[in-house]
C-alpha cells in the first residue's frame, strides 16, 4: 500500500533519519521503503535509484547552508573561508555527512547554489596562474575529506574504540608530533586546524586587496 503524502523530500528526510540511527552503510532502497512504510516499488515514483537518493541526500545537506550574507559584489578571502567552514558545519550536522556528499556529484539546487557562490568568490580574488575552478575543486575535496576523517574519529570516540586504537598505534612508535600528526589534529582544536588548512591551500593565490 502506498502511503499518502509521500514525496521525494520526505523520503530524503526518512533516509537521513535512518542513517542517523544506523549509519550510511546500512541504508538500502529496501530498508528505506520499510522505514517509510511503503512497498519498495513505491520509492521509484520519486527516486531513480540508490545513487539518485544519495545525490538528493547530499543536496539536503547543502540546503542547510545560509549564504544570504555572502556579498558576491565584494569577494574576499574571508568569505571563501566562511563558505568552506559552513560547508563543513553542514556535513557535520548529519551522520556520515561527509561520506554522503563525497562522490555524489549532485546536480540539484542547493549544491549548484553553493558551487556557484564559491566559484564567483574565487573568480573575484584569485591571481594567475591559478584557476578558480581548480581551487574550488581542491577546497571542496579538502573540506569533504576533512569531515570524513573527523566523523570517523567521532564515531570511534562514541563507540569507545578511539583510546585503545591510539594506544595500539603508538605503543611501538615514536611519540607523536604534538601539533601535526593525525591523532592530534582530530583530538585537538579541529576548527582551528581546519581553517589553517584552508589558509595554507589559498596562500599565494589571492589578490592583495582581497585578503
């Protein structure tokens, strides 16, 4: 029986709820149908397949980003960094948000808006020989990758696996660098480390008057 009021957006919400409870690896179309209390066939009236679902889920992540204060007429380095920080924050709001976004290549509205905003900002601040498109790709890959690592750490911390794992990793190894190794980056001031990485990526690429 097809549940009344079912829509693509509602299915995406249910998918995120399912992932929040069970993780992305557990999500299948059949399990989504069970969570939505519909037959599996009913899903395909709203979603093409599992890849379409993940693209829609990715777009729902980006739809939570507020870009209303970004001034495209006066682009600055600070605004580029703000976009990436908000991208990271959006992914962190959703369990496995980094993995949901990674490789989804969503063509939908919120994703296109974010991409267009970031590209417009970069076009206004980047100096040759650097290309705005190349930098946008690097920034998005860095942000998504950082969140994937961050959420993997948070999951291990929640499950109680992190400390035993760190002990095993460091038992026969030299003392970790207190500021630069992966362990300290994840357990330390992640906000600061994330922004420092953005600054390092953009160093030397920005017009003097836009810094």
